[in-house]
C-alpha cells in the first residue's frame, strides 16, 4: 500500500480543508499508527455560504466512494464515516449506500451550528459527545480517536 501513498505524494495532492496539508503525509502517519483506525470523509460544507462538497457529491460521488475505499485499504482502517450535512445526507444517501460497502457508514451531521471543519469536533460528534474541539496534541493521526458508543 506504500505504492498508493507514493502516488499521492508524486501527484502533490493536498487536503481540501484549507490547511494545505499534504495528503500523503497524513496517510503515511496513519499507516504507521497502531490500533484501530477510522476514515472520516467530511462532506458537510462547514464553511458558511460554501457548497464545494455539494458540487463534488453531485458530480463525482463515485470517485469519492472509490477514494474512501482506497483509504480504508491503504491504512487498514476498521471503518469509514461519511459525514454529511442534512440536505446532502437526504439527497445522496441511497447512491452512497449502493456504491459503498459495509465498512462505510453514512453519518448525518446534527444541528450543532458552525464548527468550521475542525477535525476533532467531527470525531466528538460521531462518538456521541458535544461539538467541542479536543486539546492537541495528541493529534488524530496518533491514534487518539475514542469510539465509545454502540450501533
């Protein structure tokens, strides 16, 4: 799977969160982390008056699912969460379920207001806690996600 990470590095792919973080570095760090791993695909357009995620979901959803599956395999993740705001959830749920697999859970963002895409807030919400950021370090790539709820 290091082959995929090398390809991502060679393509100079960066995250879409605005921090200009190189995707391959995050994937490489997660791959090196021991313990259960989880992928979170944030498709909630946390920024006010922005619909970039909506555009991607509308036009490239099959590629997004393929990317999630590649990420699951590459970092050997136990599961992936596809985190969507309510209108995207309602619009795209059936197609995501038809394209995905049993390792992808579609998660509807609760009405918690603006969270600005801060990654630890999304983890807290998925884990059933309040929408507040975690103190860092440790960082999520260091294996600190706490899964404490049942399905």
